[in-house]
């Protein structure tokens, strides 16, 4: 059985903050809040204070998890030079995949990413100052979905703190599959990276809400 955090079943009411009814969103406000979320791919070249990133993760820790086991662990790559080095390892993985699995590599446009990197452009982590990884025990069946949900919360919690985020899909996949990168990350034994998000202060601001396709719904 995987190790699990001990979760108290009975909470002292005094430890639980009261619901602020005046802060509850109306349906229109909730829609506006959710539609304001944008994937940020251009960042200011300045670090974010660790206190702010810690606050972001603290807020995100309230994301739901199966049986409230709270299996999500966080790893922050804070130093931008270290992040650039690790991003280079992701590109190494892509080079290997182009040789070993060209069909899959072509579908994922690895050749374009590698070419951009060789030209001096980072399409993997977009020159973000920081990267936040969500990881958990591979033996814990709830960890992967909990990490995915937590990263979705992270995206939503970031803008009020003046931050922007974007899922780092290339990095997250390489962190699961590429042994040199896994070794360099040095996550706890038995843990797997289940997702990664770039983080930093957005260089630009959006002034419009994006549109989406009409939902495809069936009823039974």
C-alpha cells in the first residue's frame, strides 16, 4: 500500500474559516472568472518572490483529491539557469525520439521545437522564470488525477496573485519518460511527475474573453 498523508476525519470548527457570503460569485461572475483564464506564454524577465509562489501553492493545496488523500507533492524549479539546463534535457529527449520513433515525433512537431531551440528560441518552457511540477507516488492510484486537478487550480489561482501560467506539456512528458531528466529532477523514490506548469509575471495583458466551440452534450 502506498504511503498516504494522515487526514483528520473530524475538524474543529474553530480551525475552519467561515464562508464569506459576500465573496461568493454570482453565475455571471463565476463565468467571467473562469473565462479570464489564459495560457501565458510570454513572461517578464524577472523572478517571482518565493513567498508569492508559496502562497500560490498553498491556495492550490485545497484542490480536491480522491478520498481526500491529498497525494500531491510539489517541486519548484526556481533558478532560471537551472530551468534552462533542464529544458535542454527535454530537447535532448526530443532528438532521441526523432531518431527512435520518428512517426510519433513528427505528430508532436519535435523537429520544429528542436529547430527553434537550436536557433535560440525556447518553445518548451517559453523562457518562463520558474517551473512548478506536481508529482506523487506511482503506486497511488489517485495521484495522477489529483495532480491534474491541482494544476488546474494552480492556473486559476495565479492571476489574482499577478502571475501567469501555462501547462508545460513537453517538459511534463519528458519528466515521466526520459531517464536523464528523471535523474536530474531527483524526485523522491517511487514518485512520478504528473504535470508541470510554467509560472511568472505576464509580459502582456489580455483585454478580451476568448471564445470556445459550442459544447457537445448528450442526455440520457
